[in-house]
């Protein structure tokens, strides 16, 4: 059961929006015009979006590592045709599936910088943009003080071990002990399907490259105002992160909510979930609670910046994009 007070769980009004940086490849070089010839039309540069909100003394910046389109058959509980029909009804259908963003969140209180997840880092789809996004913000990876990994799927920890390197050398790493135990268990790895093998391999690399990794147990405060929320189900140690200050809060729920299928149905899953009964049970509890309290939520795979609320619309749960930019 998730234990959260109304004050700490319900979301406050955020503000601010910035943009800039590069998704990949650097700036497109300027082309010198030939005298007397019309200038060539400028090619648009891919841009990594950066969105900032304020939660009391905290600045939270939404970043993205990129995206991937997940096949319509990756959602047990509904047929591929049903998922594609739902995506088309929401105008989000892609030829190859449901588009998943890979959003990360940087928490800065002026003293410490805490990063929530590190992205797929090129291991899935069109990803690997997080380092450029951080650089555009003026925050190189060696200036990150802590990384909280919400769970040990490859799209949440890939950036930690990209290239077989400790890419966040000055950061404390926090991961739920249950996930560390599960994803480093040789027996679990030997019995797992092929699509989970990359996650098992990366988990071993995380443990090897980050010897000071802190395997945490249950809900706890990382620093004042930043605390762990137990959202077990999607994986054995799936966690969220709550940021709260001055009567406002934001809860980053990682993979509690997937686009198109959630929050309208809790009996639709994602291929990578190990315990579907536990995942459904958590969503059955969490979605109504979030709706009743008007919680401001950040979700990893929802359209950038992943900010919204779960609302009860005449008995049906739906995702309401947060009207968050330029708010007082």
C-alpha cells in the first residue's frame, strides 16, 4: 500500500519553460552563399526540449533521451488491433507502434543535483540524447550528485553504463534492493526471455562499475524534500520519487502509466513487466488515489515533458495533460 499524505502527494502549480540543445549530431554547419545566388534554405536542427518547473525551492527540469515506437503486440491484455485502434482514436498511432518517449528529470535545489533515471542510451530506438540535453543545460554528467534509478530495465539505467564506463563518476546511485537482487540473480537471468537479457547484462555492469551503489529498502528520504515512493509491481523494486516543498509537490511515477492504454485500463500490461498481477494491483490502488487528490505526475513514457494528472471522467480514468507552463 502506498502511504502518502494529501499535502505531500497532491501537485502544485509549476512554472517556466525553456528550450534548446541538440538531439544528436551537433549544429548543422552554416553554408556560405555564392555571390549573386539565392541562399540555400536552412535545414532545421533537431532540438532537445528542456522544460523547467518549480516546486518550492526545487527546480525540476524535464529532459528526454529520445524515443522508440513499441509494437502494438507489446501490450498483453488487449489484442494488437485493439491497441492500434485506441492509438488511432487518440491520434497517436505510428506505423510501427505506440510512440514511447524516454523522459528523465533533474532535481536541483541549488546545492545538489539529482537525476531520475539515465535513459536507454541507444539500446532502444532513437535514444542516446540525454548527455546532449544535460550539456545544453550546462550540467555535465560529472556534476550530477545523485542518480535514482526507478527500476533496472535497460531504458532507465542504460546511460549509467554506456560504453562499459562509469558515466556519473561523482554521483551516489540509489536503486531499490529488490530490483538489485532480482536483476543480478543468475537463475532469473537464465530463465528470462531474450528481450530481457540486455537489462540483466546492464544490471551486472551497474553493480560492477558503481561499487558504492546504495541498495535501498522501502520508502525513505534521499535529501529533505526528495523521497522514495514504493510503486512495486512493474518490477519487484519499482519505485517513484516525490519532490515536495512549500505545500507543492510532484511525483515521478516512472512506468506506472503507459501511453494509449493507461490510465483507462489497469488490466493492460507491457511486455517487460514480470508480475502482471502485482502491476495491476498497484495501478488499481494508485490511479484512483491520484485522481482523488489531483496529484501532479511525471511519467517516463508519456509525451514530453510527461507531466499530467489522472482524472476521473464520469467513472472513466483518463490522462489530463498538465496546464503547467508559465503558471504563477
